[in-house]
C-alpha cells in the first residue's frame, strides 16, 4: 500500500515522506477492518482507496490555499475524507472532524490514535454545530465532500467559517449550472465565489472544487433545521 499511495499521490503532484506513507497504510488497514463492522465505504481495493479517497481528498491542496496553522473543519466527514489525509500532509493545521454518527467518530478516534495525529471530534448534525457558539464562525477553512447540492451544502458549511476564511466544496462534474442556482444562497449566507476549478482525476473522472470566500457574517437564522434546508432550499 505504501508504494501505491506514493505513486498515486505523485501523479497529482504531491510527494510524501516514508512516515506519511506508513500513516496512509495504517489508515487503509483500519478502514478495511472497521468497514466489516460499520458501513464506511464501498471503495475497498488498495488502488481505488489510494486514488478515490486519498488522492481525491488531497487535490484540495492544489486548488485551495490553506494558511499555516489554519483551523480546519471537515463537515460531515464520514470515514475521515478529506480531513485526515489533509492532516497527514499538513500536520500544522488544527483539524476538527464533525459527523452525526458516533460510531464513525469511534473509528476516527482510533485512526487518529494509531497514526499519530491530533483532531477534535465533534458529534453533531451539521446544522446544529453551525448554530453552536463553540463552532460558529470559528474556522479559517471549512471543507466537505458531501453529495448535497451546493446551495444546501453552503447553508450547512458557511456558518462555520469566520469572515475572511473560505468554504471549499469538493464536487463532481458539470457544476457550473448548480453554482449559478446557488449563487444567491451563497450571497445570503455571507459568501462570494473565489474560484471554481474543474479537472480530471486520472482514471476516476471529472472533479470540481468550488472555493467560497466568507465576506460577511452569516445571518443568525442560518443554518435552519435540516427539514427546512431540504424542503425549502435557499
């Protein structure tokens, strides 16, 4: 697995040390072990995990500036993507992993302990965490690989970002129409488009990374409860 990860990351312009390769290998082993007990991922082959989870997560570093020592929150982190790969490559960041399922956080806690990284683990629904003063507008960078449409994802994530910070949404192909439909929502939430980059992840299809700068405080009524976000999206 170490050589697989090194080769795959090298293909996207990222070089890793021997220690980082060991961390990724241990992460993979724990992912497969825990996946037999709880549903973490359908992607389990070494080469596929290296490409579609590890490399895909780290493409963010090619398109989004993450300041030294930044406070980063991964909203709806699931099995730890993209947050844990980012922390492996950027140990300087202060990472928070937020998820609504405690069993996933138990997995992530063991991963952090076994591979030797520190992260704050938060058990909360995204909309509840965004209204909590401990987390609201406290982060330099919020990231998410969630599948929700951009207007919905922005309401979940932008409340975490301090003014001057950014929200990075990692999405699939053909996002320009989705962005145009989300533009008004993003502005309402205090954001504006900083960049939208489309690229091909070799052998894994097209990807888009949208980076939204937080230019104003998010109004207090956002995020709303999940039912309203989904039934009456901005």
